[in-house]
C-alpha cells in the first residue's frame, strides 16, 4: 500500500516535471493598446485567454494615450530606439505606410492562411511592398448617433443632409433649453486639433463633393469651393448648435456630453454604441445610429478608421509576437470584442454571426457604410501622412476657432502641402 503511494507520487512528480519542460516559462510579451471606452479591459481579457492557452507565456497590456497623435508619438519613441520592450503594437489604419519598416512580415508567420477571411481592402491597406505589416483587428466608420426619443418629441425626421441636421439640432436645442436644460447642445463631434478632426472634416468635405485632400494620383485637391464651403459650414456650428468647447473635444469628450443626455446628435465611431446602452445610463435604449448626413455630393461619407496589430521587428520573441497578433486578430477575440464592446470585426463571416448581430443590429443595417468608408490619403502620402494630416487638422481648427476664414485656411494649406509633399495641384 505504502509502496503503491510512493510510486504514484513519483509518477506524479515526473509528470509535473515533464509538463514544465514543455511549458514556455520564460516568455514575456507586451502589447501596446488603446484605452478608449472599453478597449483596455477587452484587450486584457483576450490576453488572459492567450495565457491560458499557452502556459508559461505572460502577456502584459500597456495602456497608451487616447489621442492617435499622442499614441504615435509614444510608439515612435520605442520604435526609433529599436526597443524590445513592446512586442505587439495596436496600429491605426493610417500608419502602415509610415511605420512599415519597424514591423515583421506576418505572411512569414502564418497569416497567409487567415488573411482571406478579412476585408480585402484592409489587408491591402496593411500590405506594404508585398509584406503584411499588420493584421486587421477592428474597423471603424464615422456614424451619426441620434436620440430617437427627441426626434419623436419634436416631431422631426432623421436628418439626411447637413442642412436638415442643423435645423433639427437647433429645434431640439431650443426646446430642451426652454424646458430647463441649459447644458443641452444640438450636435457634438471631434473638433480638437488632432487626428479625430481630420476624420470629421474629411466627412464634411467628401460628402460635399470636395475630395480627399490629396487624390489617389498624388495630386493636391484640398483648395476647392466645395471643401471651403464644408469647412465654413462646420465653423458656423461652433457656439450655435455645438458647444464652443467642441474645438477641444475628442471622441471620449463627445461621448460624455452625449451620455449625460446633453446632446441630440453625436458624430462618433461604433465603440460608443454599446457603452451608451449600459444599464443605468440615462440615454440607454433612447438612441440609434445612422449614416452621416449628405452634402452637395448627394451622399453621406464616413471616414474609414480602425486598428490593426503589428509585431515588432525588435521583439526578442518574434515568433511569439506574431502568434499573439494573429490570435488577437482571430475570430474568437474579434467576436468577443464585437459582442461585448461593439467593435466592428474585420472578419467578414462575423457579420452573419447571430450573437454579433443581436448585440449590434446596426452592423447588418449599416454594412454598406462600413464597406464604403472613405480612406484618408495615407497610402498616397506615406511616409508623410502624419504630417499631411497635422497640416490639415491645424488649418481646419483655425477655422473652427475663428482665427482664419475657410478660404484662406485652405489656400495656405495647399501651399504647405505642396512644400511638404512636392505633389502637383489638381486642375
Ligand atoms: C478612431 C479610428 C482611427 C482614427 C481615430 C481618430 O480610433 O479608428 O482610425 O485615427 O479614431 O481619433
């Protein structure tokens, strides 16, 4: 009996030792990710699933600044120092062209097998010189959030043009203030001088038929009547249907006003959808999302956003870095993020998944908005997209704050872009 127990113990011990030999017990990975809305919690949750699947591997999630420009600044510090401290980076859809040189080609690490499952346009966006420098993770498109209860209360239709939006915003704002809510505003959006303003302003301009700043033939198109009119229109919102402070607002600032019940309309990305419907939120169940309004082009435009996962060339564990990026961008994690956080998958099949559609009916209803979103001119200006965008949002911001009129702001911008890019001006 005693002998039997000893044998059992020895066998158990040997088994544990052998398990430890096969476990990777000294792999430590770091993923740098966003913390907008529920992003950080969801990334942490996915990291834990990865750890469970790979005993001995630990994954740390590094929280990075909300504003895309600040995040890029931080990444550049790591990347230019060729730092092994971050293995996987969450990268914006506009960055592959600017940052490609720092990332592994994921095709060499198994991405070939799964790339076809994702939206082709994003895979192409992330392919630089034939190398897949980032796996698509979630896609974004600008949406119009609207309060259905307030449209009903004031007997208004959902606005389909910017003019209709201005009128509806004004009517609701006047009514709500008269009813005692002095903090109420018609329309909130992203007016701070940062990448988010580039996205919003591209929507006003493109929907008005004013192009995409620089066209795909590498010609500068920004100084045109339709673009000037669109930027002027937004300048007139400030202090009228939008708070003066909108010129300092990013996504999360707009969401706060919206979730406090103090706005009739909001321009934001899909992530805000699930958050506003959480239990206890004053606007829960009272709103929906729609395509952004149309300008002179006759159609609304949504800027294409979204984030991807790149594995660093400077990682001490390139194989594991790539494995983590591929896992995070895979179906299990994309479904988790879609159902728990309304992050749009980049895997096509998930748009037919019942759980995903139940949590986000708009994924199906607005499918065309997501697949037809307008890209910022990042491919045609790489590796100078970031500077291009900075000049653009700075010019637009000057109009919003009243420092410059739209015509001269865009005329000067044209010159600045010529200096920077050395591209011709379109006829
Ligand atoms: C969202 C988009 C991203 C964009 C950023 C601007 O995160 O997904 O592409 O650059 O907003 O604020």
